[in-house]
C-alpha cells in the first residue's frame, strides 16, 4: 500500500503550482474577484501547459492520464481559488463524460476542439423546480426534421456564458416517460439564437459565474444529441456517469480550498500577537488549528483513495460519494473556523479568508447536496432511504 | 418563577414588530443592504416610537423601562436584520453606560439629546493591534488646558459614520501607566476637525457600517471625559456588559428570524413530490436549530430578569453572549444548507444572515474571550 505520488505525479503537482504562482498570484485573484471577471488569460495558460489534455485518452489529443492526475490538477488550482478551478473543472468533467458516452464521431469532432482551447464546456442540469430532484426538470427538446427544438429554463449553470462555451445541457426528450427516464444530453453553443443568459448575483464563485438560461425555440442540429440515437432518453445514465467524474473534481477542489484556508489561518495565528504572544500559542486557537489540519488531511485521504480506485478502474461510487460529502463539508467547516481565527480581519474584504467563507459554502450544495450524498451512501449500504 | 412576558411587554413586542413590518419589510431590507445605505428614516421611527427612550430613567427623558424591555426591542429589530440592530444597539448601550458612569451634569447634557434622536452614539475601542487585547490600545489623549488632544487610529468602529453620531471612544490618557490602567472614555463628535473616517469593505453589516478612524490632533473639551481620567477600564467593563446584553438579545432575534425563514422555505420548497421539510434530515436540522435558538433566548431573558432585579449577572451575561452569538452563526450556516442553491443567491435573504451572523462570535468580545471570562468566574485561571 503506497500513499505517495509517483515521480511524474509529483512533477505534475509542482508544475501546476509553478504555473499558478506565476499566472495567478494573489493580486490577480483579488482583482478578478473585485471585477467578477472570468479568468480567460489563466484558462489559456492551463491549455498551453496541457492541463486540460492530461486526463484524456491520447487518441483524442490527450496525454493519457487518469483520475489521480485530474485530482492533482484540481486540488492545486483550487488551492488558489475554488471559483477559478470551476472554469477548468467544467471543461474537464464534461469532456470526460463525452469520452464515456458520446459516439466516436462526436468524440473525434468535439474533444480536439476542447483540448486545444478553441471551445470550453460547462454543465446545465438544474431548473427552478429541479434541484436535488433533477428528474423534475421540464425543459424540453422536440425533434423537428433534422433539428431539435429546445424550450425551457435552466438555473445555477456555472460558467455558462464564457466565450466559446458549449453548454452540456440535460433536457427532457420524452415528457411522457416516467420521471428520470426521458432525459437526454445535448451540446449547445452558448450563443445559439433563442438562448438568453442572465448572470446571477451569488454570494461567491463570481468569476466563473452562475447563470440562468432561458431557451425559446432554440434549434440545434440532430448530431448534437450526445450518444446519437443510442443516447436518446438515456440522459439519466449519462448524469450518473458524469456525476462520478464531476464529484472527484469537486472533492479535489474542496480539498485544495480547505488546505488554503488552514495555511492562511495558521500563518495568521503565528503573526497576529495579542497579550504579548502569537494567538496560535493560546490553546483554544492552537487546538482549533489542529482540528482544521486533521480534518483537511482526512478529507484528502478519502479523496485520494477514491481517485486511485477510479484510476484503477474499480467501482468507486461509494468512495467518490463519501469523498464529495466529506471534502465539501470540510471546506465549509474549516472556512468557518478560519473566520474565527482571523477575528475582525476575517470579516474584512482586504483579507482572503472571507472569500473562502463565501466560496466554500456552496461546496455542500452543488454537484449533489450533502443530503443527496448521504442518501446515496446509505443506499449503497443497503438501506432504502425514504 | 414566571417566564412569561407581562401584558406591557407583549404590547411592546407587538409594537416593535408592527413598526418593523411597516418601515422595513423584506424587500426594503434587501434594497438597503444592496445599497449599503444607513436607513435614517428607520432610526427616526424608532426614536418617535420611544424605543430608545424606553430604557432610560425618566429624569433624563426616558420611559423607565428595564433590561427585559431592551431585549424585547433588540430581538424584534434584529429578527429583521442583525445589521439594523446595531444602529439602535450602539445608542442604547453607549447611553446606558453613560447613565451608569457619567457625572450628573454630563448625563443631563447628553442623555436627553440621545433620547430625542438629536444625536446617535457608537463605540470605538479596537485598534489595528488591539482586538481582544483591549489594553494594548495606543491612541492617546493628552490634556492641554481645557481640552484633550487626541492622536491615533481606531478600527472596527461600528456605526461611527452616521449623521450626528457621537463616538464613545476609549483612549490612553496615561501612556506610562501599566497596560489596562491609564485608559479613559471620551465623547467625540464624528465631524470634529482632525478626525477622518473610512468606511471599511466588510463581509456584512453594510448599513450600519464598520469604520477605520484616523485622529490627528483632534481637540475635544475636557468635560467630554466620562467616568474619571484613567478610570476607563471600569467604564470598559461596565460598557462591555451593557454591549453584551444588547448583542446577545440581538443575536437571539436574528437567529430566530433566520430559523423562521428556513422553516417557511422548507414548507414551500417541494422536491421529489413533497416539501423538503418532510425529509427527516431537513426536519431534524430545523428541530435542532429551533431548540438552540430557544436555549439561547432562555439564557438571555433569565440574565435580563436578574439585571432588572439588581442582581450581579456577569457570568450570565457572558454565557448568554457566547451562546447567542454561536447559535446565530450556526443557524445561519444550517439555513444556507436548507435553502440550497437559493441560499447562495442574493435575491433571497438567507445569504445576508450568513454574512451578517459570522461576526457575532467576534465582535463585542470574541467567543474565546467570553470563554476565558466564564472560566475565570468558575475559579479557573485560564492561561
């Protein structure tokens, strides 16, 4: 049992760190946060460094990496900003889902464009009345000759409006089918006529952005149905398959953010003096930091084990689900504790802790809420949860 | 032992509730939060309704109410917004501290103006290097004839920038004295020449605002010193007690408002064909939230009742502040989970509670300081 990185994995981690140090220093992150701006120049650097290509099969222009590489990249980017990590995350897990579920023709067409940076990808599932209950979605796609016509409304679509973004949107193709049956996955250029997007005013993650999408008679070619004819109404399978990768990425991102919080709080506690001593020497603060560090390392252990299982081709559904649950909860929890350690300075926007407090809170909601993760884990343990 | 409100107290609570519903319904609150605007019209409505006068002795123009009354008022205002509660909170606890510590002449000079709404009051203690360690403050006040000349820098001064605000500022009047000795309380008009205010960009509590204060040769008449030169530590302790009762009551009110919001959402929001509040995970979360809020309220009202009966309630005040602030932060955190995606969206009100609540366990004495004090009062010399 070897918990260490291989030499290549360590090199990958170091090269991502160097890239982020160079192209995304704290001032860059803070500026983007103030302007609520998408990180286009940073995304280009990620492409140039081959980070997006890393986990994709060589056949499509990838570098043949695996889920561990995915997690390394995700964690290191999220260490600087979980918000910015979602910009790459969307392309990564949408693209990897296509590797699993698209037709060969679709893969040959879309993946090179994605990996070269010509296009980006993002996901769109939720609707006003369909959050955890994704089967309740009502946006429809109806076949009309050689085109699908889409009508409806989507919500909470992260990164949807970025330039050259292709939205991976789940819609209902058979409204008469029962509930989770009758969904399909489509690839929709974000500037297709009939699409209107509104950037939502959210508590955090404001650079990649969260969008509401209105679709009125949006027409797309039939070949945009992922999986072709065999993919029709199979959307829920795609959702499940896609969610596994999405959740590894999400868990790794939460770990990166959580590690950053602990480092920030710990260094503050060494510098900040009150009553003549660094506040980290007071047991209450010291033990808080010890707990934060322990939680983060526990989260990372769960996440790495899940990533390793996926990379080894094992069925890791339970492990991924536990990792997503624990890592998301940990990020939110340590950010909360970090706010306490930083006191008044934590509450001030000139310091980075409050951004973590804001960015972290959605980690237990997006990509499947903690309650949904718990349902799934309990189900996998053999309990039929109501 | 009667835990119920009297008829007058019930009436007071209903009056404040109605006033808030009239002058600050949810849509208005959202707007002033987005605009980061101090709602002067609301402060005036409070003055007119006698909510500030309520708690002061009749001889100064007050209505002779007690601590329980003050808690009721703070709760109902804070139920709408913790941020708003700080507007009235500052005037209330600063004024009460003056009533306790000032000379008769000073009380007659300052309290009627405060109660009539001609002036407001806010507190200023912290500095960049003096947070929990209040004694480490370095802003000085030097006697020069009939005035004090103040130089230095203060931080985290809530509500300092409001119109007609008089800052209750703690400064060092004897730099040679050891640490907590040598501090004094001075009343400083916020537009005194030499005083510069900078509104800070904070995570929440935008309307009342949090300020940095720069003082360069600021001159104030010597009769603005309250409670005796270098006796400031007594004033601080007395002032902190008043501040903590007010803060605890406000935290209880905000926590209650937050739970009510989450509960209403859990009844309305349907997923999987049923209100999400019918799923045990959410239902139990709400049950826990409500229980915590009621536990906090029980603590503060018991404490308020003790104070009204003239009992020493330092330990109770401290426990109430600790508990209420921790509960507010906790229920806001859970409320965010219940609201899901909508919790993260600024068109809904839960994220405002998430932001406004987080400083409750830091301001007016951090939770760690409260625990130190409680432990000390239990006979433990906490290192």
